[in-house]
């Protein structure tokens, strides 16, 4: 059975996004040039996070500050919105059909 990670608080959403990225606290701390204990404090809602840090976290976790703040649905929802936005820019019907066929093949 898959472990379910709660995503109710900022810290829980940071942890969930980090785990989805396959990163450890140590790895995230390293790319952000901060101590692992700081990442732990963020994930356990022990400290307030500055806006600039939130933006940096979201970049390293391939998500948005709004997701981390709980202002939009799960990270997957933000990802789907981005994909839909990109697809909407494709006006050539032949390319759209090819993409649809490729996506269908990937999910089978």
C-alpha cells in the first residue's frame, strides 16, 4: 500500500513535493545552500518562510508558490493547467491529432 502524505500545511506540502521529486532533505538543503535542519524546520512548520525562500523552494521542487501556500489544488492540478495551456497554443490540427495519438499510446 502506498504511503499517503498529508498536504494540509505549508510544511506538509513542501515535504510532499520534495518526496515526489525523489529528493531527500539533505539533497534539497544542498541545492538551496542551507542546513538540512532548516529544511526539517520548514517541513515541520517550525519557522516562518520568507517569500523569496518560498519562490526558491518552489523552483527546486518543480511546483508553484501558490501550491505550497495551499492556494491551488494539488501539484498535479497545477501541472495539468500548464500542459493544457501549452496544448492550447498548438493551432495546427494535424499536430494536435499526432499529440493526442502519442499521449494515448503512452497511457496504455
